[in-house]
C-alpha cells in the first residue's frame, strides 16, 4: 500500500517560522515534522510514499532525497502554486497507482498504526476520526454506529488528517484546485464513506504554540514509540 503525505501548504499560521522554511521541515527535536511522519509510515510497513510540495518545495526534496535513508522510496509531485488538498492528490494520481492509498497530513502528530486499519471493501473513503480539539470544537463529520460517515446527522468528530482513499474518487474532477472535503462529501452522498475513531495521542501542529508542545514532549522522552 502507498501513502501520500500532504506537504504543499504555505503554513500561514506558523509565520514567521515558515517565511524561510516550509512547514513540514520545521524541527521538533532531532527531526523535522515530516520525517516523523515518514518514520511512522515505514515502521508500519508503508515504504512507497508520494509527497506534494509548493512553497519552498526544493528544500523538502533536498532534505528528504529519494527516501532511502529512511528505508522508503519517495516520489515528489511539485506544484507551481498549491492546489489545495484535493487538487494536490489528483495531480499526483499517476504516482499513486490504481489501488487505495493512505493520505496523511505532514503536520499531524500521532501514533496511528497504519498497518492495522482495514477499510471495508465497499468503502471509497475511510477516515480516522478523533475527539474534537479546542481549535475545532464543532467537529467535521459524524460517525454512525454502522461505521458510515455523515455530515449533519448527529454529534460530530474531527477528521484526523489520515484516511484511506480510492483513486477513482479523484478522477472525476477536471478542476485543478479543490479541497479534500469535496471528495469526502461526495463519497458521503454515495454512502461510500466509512470511518473509525482513533483514541491515541493526536495533535494538529498548526500553530507555534502546538509545535512547542511537541518539542516539550520530545524533550520529556515522549517521541514516536
């Protein structure tokens, strides 16, 4: 199974840190944020990884190389300007193949066991959901008892930034720039979007304050297991 790490965002909320460094390369301890994500995927047996980039993307390629030093094979999808999360994936489909693949945000800290998640056979999108953090208290989507994801039919949870997606869900879009939520909502309407809760450690590293939390955890010996 392959994975795509989303790394093309400008990181506006991280400025001025991201004025001269792409957000995925911000350091936390001895590694950058995206390196922790790569290591986590490789530890779970996912070694074929596609990374998209836009802002200062050459720095990402120079840092990570072909992935061999991490035990991975990394391919890149360069964007002249960020195509948003959905558009970025659509542009990279030729690198991802015909089978379902993981989509993972480069700025999420978690202990997800990617190799233990099994999406239902009839699912086109399978999301990992977490309890709503303070900065997203209203949540994103509902998760029904039958494992189906909905939009407005109950109490909402937050999309963790990690999910399994079928490439067919992206091939229908002829526009270049669109959010991943568009794909998710389309799958929901088709009754093809499923999900499960992830109850482990999870932090969306979207601000300098949250990056400081991660740095403190690493200093206290609480890095990826």
